[in-house]
C-alpha cells in the first residue's frame, strides 16, 4: 500500500466516528453543556466595571457620566464596596458656592447617606477636582468616591448644609 493510501485509510478511520449519529450527538451535547457552564460563571459586576450606572442616579443638579465599582481594601462601617462616580454638577442653588467633596451625598434606597470621600483608599489617589467658587448656573465635572455595600442603589446630590 502506498503512503497516500495509508493516509486516506487513517483519515477515513478517524472520521468514521463522525458518521455515527450517537457520537455526533454526544459531542454536540458535550459542547453545549460546556458552553452553558462557562456562560454561567460570568461575574455579574467585575472589579472596576464601568457598566454600573444603574446603581447611581443623578438628581436635578447632577448628571452621572460613569460609575466604577471596586471592592474596598478593607471593610468599613459604611460598606465593602467603593463607587467612583464621574458626574457633572450644576450650581442651581441661587448663590455662589465653593463645593466641598463631603457635601456630595449618595443616598441609598433605605435613606442612608454616604458622604463623598476625599481619601482613605488607593482607589481615590490621583483624583483631582476643581473646588474654586462656582457662580450660579455654572456646571463643572467632578469625580468622587463613595463607600457603600455591594449592589447599593441610590441618588447622588449636593447638600450645601
């Protein structure tokens, strides 16, 4: 038997199982089961995810641009997760205002207030905001962190008091 003929026999033998419907069905079901298993392992909210805007709603003066979700480096009284929120704030208070980071408040659905964080985590390092006086009607972009519990939802607003 020549070399090409031996190759054809081997190729035919390897494919012989493919013609058997039971073997084909088992392979298909095994593949579909494996694919379903992998799709079920998806993390619902991966670290640093920006697809978290459903957690933070803006108020009349706040337009939320993005939310990044991180596990806190250590648990605190306020929560085990840090939301780093980028938003635009418009001063509609009727007077000039020097904004303070801890006056940005995230109020969750249980009416628990979480004040904006200035530090306390490496996740907030390097964030800078402009805290110069804002005139009435002026808008400005801010990035602020909030310590909350995982999957907390609520509203972000500015509390001048």
